């Protein structure tokens, strides 16, 4: 099934986000070999060059590394992955808070809504 993309952001940047999410969520654990570029591109329904660009960027920041004869792997640096998770959670929370403020919610209302939803989700 092709990956879903938004129209407000370049595809390669969204590929980076999606692969980062897969690393953070454990779909691609530390040390895991990634599928070949063409396979990933086919899975995402994107041009292999676009996928290569995203993977190269992830290599630049150290989340991926390449063994010339073996392929591309997720870093084994768990501190780097933890830093990535912290950055992503901060971005998501800031985005959420901005949307809530745009809807007219204040701090107390946001906290009450979060508490209520967390209570409701305990039962699930």
C-alpha cells in the first residue's frame, strides 16, 4: 500500500519523516538492514531518486549508515534515536498546542481535555 503524502511539503521531506517515525516506533530497530532503495520507493510509490535523496539525508544526520556490500542500516546509537524521539514529540506537541490555541482553547481547557481523553483511553 503506497504511503500517504500531504501536498504542503516536499515528498522527500515527508519520506524522511516517515522513516524517522519507523525508526522511533521500532518498525526499523537499531542495527536493522533497510530494504533496497528500489523496494522502499516502490512501497512508498515514489521515484527511486526521491527515496535515495531522503535516505542520503538520514545518513547525513547519522540515523542510517551504509556498508558498501551489505546495504543500508539503522544506526545502533540509541542516544541518537532517543534524541530524535524527543525532537519529534516536541514538534508534535507544539503543533497540537498551536491548533488548540487557534480553536480558542486556553491552557486549562487543553489540560482538562487531555486528562479526560487519557482517562477514557485507559479502558481501551
